[in-house]
């Protein structure tokens, strides 16, 4: 007897059984992305540590939002076993772990493999452009999410992921975008440089200062002296990035908006410093310092904050 | 029967019975100065708090250096009772407590009263010049000393006090200088502006950065990123103070020397921040910002560090 199961007939169809997604990196963004994409695709998370592999295999993936808590089983494997069989790969590792991934991409991908890079900073853009594949998108994540332990992600602030294609040959962007889940919108942007720069500015204004001063994001607006810091720093960044007056205002308002929404949060860089991990300061302020040097511009504040974060990192 | 007591015949003579010294302020420097000057002069300490008055009256003044501990009885009174009867007055309060003292000086001193101001920073110089009296010296304290409690001072590093007259009419400098006690040398300097500037530079390089970063003084030399901070900041300060290349080098070496000698110490500003007291940042970096503004110079780093310290102070 044939059972015309809804599950088989409809859900698999919606899911698009043929569309497989790899997620490289088991951090907060990796886990969050896996949780939501699993609704519609065949997802596999690739992690580095065998401990996380075991935890995720044994317990499943746990998603928390407010009082809500949900468990899901998701395919999981070690990064060393990733073979680029999936049509789309989300790369969610930090900038300073990208090197190993570039090597593997160049070694085994074909023109059918699509990539989504979700790093902070800008310095990876020129590296990504050197990759063999041209099916590449870059994106920014506007969710607030924290990895509670190896198998649990807490969704603190619902935002969106904004993606833009690096080249016009992109064939898979349309598959991803749309109203698949209101808690995990994926939106298309036209100008990848604009979205990456905007995020770079936010990361530059918020992350270093909050981690140097040991303050929550909101203090940058509430304390008039700290507010003086971000306005002065914005002026320097605008010169380095050659922003127009309108762009400068626009970016700064965006930044104020992000700070307001995350007022009670500690920035990721502050958490990194507190937990004695490496920070992403090289791909954020380091990138700005390099850009200033190339353009023969002064970057006194940027260099100062860079040195403060690097010094804290190493002490 | 007359007793030709050594005490009466000799010691009082050495002491110079007629020379009375007032010390305004019962902080570390006030207590240290009182302890040593009491050997040769009739000393009275004037304090603000009745609690400290009682403690000092009941227990005496306790001086510690290494394993050594000594007690002395010293005259003590409330600042409100100070009437400028003493020939010399040492003003050892912090910059932000000077206002009340200026008023009293203008109200009751004559041309016979001499003053020694031992504040950090530079902004008090122009105020002191407005005082009625011209018998004024300014000085810098190169001792390491900490107030353990209301009646105890610990002498952590033996240095010297360097004094210079603000005007040529000074009549009492010669009395103070000389080899009275090797642990408390008072040395004469010719150029008051030079010594105050040199101390200002040290205070600017060491105090704000150590209190922003929460580090001991030595970290500024040991950590290469923090060392990068003080070299860059020295460049900006040299422009603001219009220092020659030779002065710049000279001041910087002096600063490195002070940091080496105090490597394991927390700066006074860091202690102020940790203990939620006001800092002296207004008379140090605030003075530099004002000077830069007057001269139409950029002071990006100075302003940034000023805002960081003020922000920490008020949060």
C-alpha cells in the first residue's frame, strides 16, 4: 500500500531534496544558520573539534529564544571530511581561520559550488577574489546570537542576513532569499562593498571601544564622553574609507541604531578579550590601518585603538 | 638649677624655632612631607576631615619604609583654622581642591608668607600667578608614597622633591634645599616651566593609559603594542607643547626611566579610577587639550584618552 504521506509528498518537495547545504563552523552563527536552513534544505555542519562533533551528535542542536527551546537533529561532520559535495557552503568561521578553507576550496571545488562568506571585517574580500570559484556571496549577520555551549545557540535578537554577490555569475542567491522563516530572513543586497563597509564601520566603532573600556554597547550612547569617542572616531574612519558626507551620516545613524538595539549586550570583541580568545581586530581596525597607509592618510585613533586591543589580547 | 639640655641648646637651634611650616593636605605627599620636615621645623598639618584630625591626634603620624616603622607626634589642625601664621606653606592637595585655598591665600597672606605648590599638571600655574603673594615655588615630587590610612604613609620609592621659584623675589628657597635628610632631598631647579612640563609629560603618558587599560606602569614598556601607544602619544604631545627634538627625546627618556622605576606600581590615576575617586585628568590631559585648542593644533589622541578617562570616572 502506498501512503501519500504529506511529509514525503510536500515537505520534501519544499525542502528541495537535491539542495544540500554545508555550514563550516560551529560557532553561534553556524549553529543558528544550520537550525533555520534545516527546515528547507539538507544541512551538514562541519566543525573542527571532535568534542563538539560528539556533543552535537549525541544531543542534537538546541535552539533557544526567550522561553522557547527546541531540539533538532542535524548532520554533523569534521571539517577535514568536507568534500564540497553540497551545492552551497556557508563559511561562518572567524577571519583568522579562513586560510585552511581557502586551500581546500581551491583544491576541490567546481563551478557548481556556491559559497556564502559571513565574516566581519573587509580584509578577506581580496583573498576571496583570488579563489577559483566565482560563485561567491558575502554577507552580514544582523542577528544577536550567542553560543551557550557546543550544541546550544541562544537567539537574543532577531535580525536578518544580508547577502550580495561578488560576481554577476551567481546562480543560487535566488534560492536562498525570501520569506522562508520570519525569524531568519535572508535578504538580497546589490552592492557588496556598501554592505561590508557599513558593517565594518559598526564593528570599528563598537567592538574596539567596548572591549578597551570594558563596557556594554549602550554605554557608548549613554555616557557623553564615550559618545565623544565614537563621533571623533567616525570622522577619522570616514576619511580613511573616503565616504561622502551622506554616507558618513547614513553609516553613523545605522551604527547608533545597532547600539540601541544591542544596548545591554557585550560586544563579541569584549567577550573575546574577557575569555582570553583571539579577537577579529586585525580584519577590522587592521584593515582600516592598511587602507590608510595605502592612501597615505593619518590613522592616529585607529592605530591607537588597534594597539590597545592587540596589547590587551597579548597581556 | 639650669639644665644645659642638648635638646634645648642644640636641637631647637638646628630646627630654627622661628621657622614654622604649614602643610595643607593630609594625603600621601602631605604626610610624607610633614614627617621629614618635622626634623628641622615646627610643622602643622592642616586637613579637611575631622575624622583624619582625630586619628592623627590620637595615634600620631606613622611612617613606613620597608621593614622600618616610625611614629611621630605632629601638630594637626583643620584647614578652616589655617591663618597663614607659618612662614612657609606647602600646598599638597589635588588640583581640584585648590580653589578654596586660593581664596584664603588672597584673604589673609602678607608678603612674608611663602608657598610651595606640589600639584600634578599645569593648569594651576596661571591661577597661582594671579595670587597676591609673589613668594611662590612650584615643585614636583619624585617619591613613591601611598597613604595606607588616615595616619600612615608608606614610602615605597625614595626620590626627591624638585622646586623652582615662580618669581625672582623668593626669600625662602635656600632654607629648604640641602642635605637635611638623604631620604627626603629637596633640590633647586632654575626653570619652573621645564620641570613642570617634564612632569606633565610623564603624567600624560603614564596615568591615562594605565588607567584606561587597567595595567601596571611596567606594562607600557613590556608590551610592544602598549609601547607603540606611548611613542605615538609622545609625538602628539611634543607638537602641542612645541618641544624641540632634543627636549622630546629628553622627556621621553625621563618618562621611560620613571616607568622602569615604578614598573610594579599602579599609577595614581588607575587607583583613583579603581576606588571611584575623581582623577587629575583635567589638569593633565585637559590642560594639553586647551593648549592645543589655543594653538589651533590637532589633539586627537589627547582628546580620545581624556574622554576615556572622564567616561570611566563618570560611569
